[in-house]
C-alpha cells in the first residue's frame, strides 16, 4: 500500500483538499454536528483509505517535534491549572481595586503575558469563566474584558516561538532561533497589546461600568504553592531549553514526563487537560496537505503563482493573504497550507508569516481558536459575546496592529514592502 497513492487521481485528492479547507472556512458541515477537527480527521481518513496516503507517508508528513512541543506546553499549562493558578489570577484581576480602565489594562497585561509563555488557547480556556464571575460580582459588563482577553491572548502570543500552535509549526519548519524570533516579533506583539487596550477602551468606555448589574457571590479560590512552584520551575527549564541549542522537543518531553509524576495530581487528570482536538486537527491537516503535495499539483501551483508575481515573499502579498486566510480557514490551518505551498521560506518570510497570521486572528470572532474558546467558555457561565460585539473592536485593533507590524517588518528589512 506504500505506493498506492500513485494510482489515486490527482483530481480526487485536490477535491478532498479543497473541501477540507472549505470546511475550515465554514466551521462545520451543514446538517451535521461535525466541527473543524472532525472535518480534517474525516478528510485524512479518506486520503488514507483511498490510498492517497499511507503509514509511511504519514510518518513523513507529520511534524512530530511540533506535536511534542505542543503536548509538552499543554501539560505545563495543565500543571498551572491544577495548582489553581489560573482561577486565582482570574479572580484577582477581576476583583482588584481600581477604575475600569486599570482593570482593563490589567486584563490585557495578564492575558498577553501568560500567552507569550504558554499556549494561548489553554490560557483563555482556563481564565474566562472565573473572570466573568468576578466581573459580574462588581457590576461590570464582562463583554469588553472578554474581548480584551481574546485580543491580548492573540497579540501576546505573537511575541514568542512558543506562544501559539502556528508559531510552533513555523519555528520547527524554519528551525528559528528563540531570541531572534523574540527580537523581530516582540515589538509588534507589544504594540498589538496596546492596540487591544486602546480600541476596547475607545469603543466601550461609556459602558465599562454598569452600576445596576446584579452582584454574585464569589467562589473562594486559593492556589497550591507547591504545585505552582513545580509549574514555575518547569517553565524556567523550558525557557532555558528553547533559548539554548539543546534539542527542544526532547527537553519538552522530559519536562512533561516529570510533571506527570506526582503524589497528589493524577496523571489521568493532567492528560485529560491536553487539547487533543487541536493535536488531531494539526495531524490531520499535515496528512491532507502532504497527500496533495505528492500529486505534484502544489509544485505546479507554485510555479504559476511565482510567474504571476503573487508569491508571499513581499509584505504587499503576505499581509492580505494572512488576513484573509486567518479569518476564513483559521490561522493554524492557514499556516499549514501556506507552508505546504512554499516549504522553503526564508527566515524573514517566516517571521512575517508568524506575526501577521497571529495578529490577524483578532479581526473577527472566527479568526482564531482563542476567540471561539472565549465565547464558548463565557456562554457556559451565562455571558453572550456576539460576532458583532467582537467585530466592533476586532476590526480596528487588527488593522492598527497590522499597519505597525508591516512598517516594523519593512523597517527591519525582514521582508520587502513590494
């Protein structure tokens, strides 16, 4: 079966590929309860059963170091969650003394800072519910702060190579240096955080305080200092490994394994906190895009794109591509697709791809998984964040941060403007 893909019609493979990414854009299969992960997994199964992929090809197609790093970061984040840290931080931020503006700034700083070091999706998943409860206990409308959490998580995660899944994929493909990445992408990320605060404040300033909102009793939340100490030590070790020549994926795996050994926390609970849906989505997309690459259609398409001058090797083509793709199929699928089309990107182009696809995730609610997680977790505690609520802030904050990022990347000589 190893060579069965040679007999599969390229048209069939292309059709499955296109339908997969159309599904990524729509987000579901009409009439069925199949989400993006389900769509990608079914497509990968179809490719395998039809012979467009095989066991050997899957091993070649899947970037296992990327999955290992993601898994390790999720275990680390689970350690923080199990210690009670996220709950404690959420309540402390939402109930801290100060004006709504100070509270908004604190929300942006905490969500952005944590997302630069940990997977942003896990950060917003853990923080959102208790943040809503704490805000409502003070008579505050949670919606602007939720938009700030999602926006800050996206912008903050753009700073580092470990801030979000697409950065991890890009870093592994390009073997990018941790500090060089931070040097290029850190400043646009910080400015992006400033844009999040400024836009949310400007749009919601007259409604940041709702005096007549009902108060709610707050849960009593404390954190386990010993478990938090383990999480902080593991974070320090991981940051050292990422900032040094040591093999990243091996170090991350060892740290994750060490965290699973505990006398108090069950490994079953820790492993259960891993976002397996995201890992399955990434594996499935690797398989689907590799199947298309084996047909030669991608190589042919690259030749035609290059001849038409549309290759994303300039900011004038990269920026709109990042914005449109991230807000239709999502930034993680967009990055995997773009890298499959142009796998030999120079480092400068990879930096631009990372920062622009991440910042683009703030544009509309479906632009990033972090946005959707915030909306879903808020709904679980009775707070409704609509598409329009998010777009009123998301569109201007994205465009402002995009303008700066483009000028910054051009000024550094990372990528030419046109």
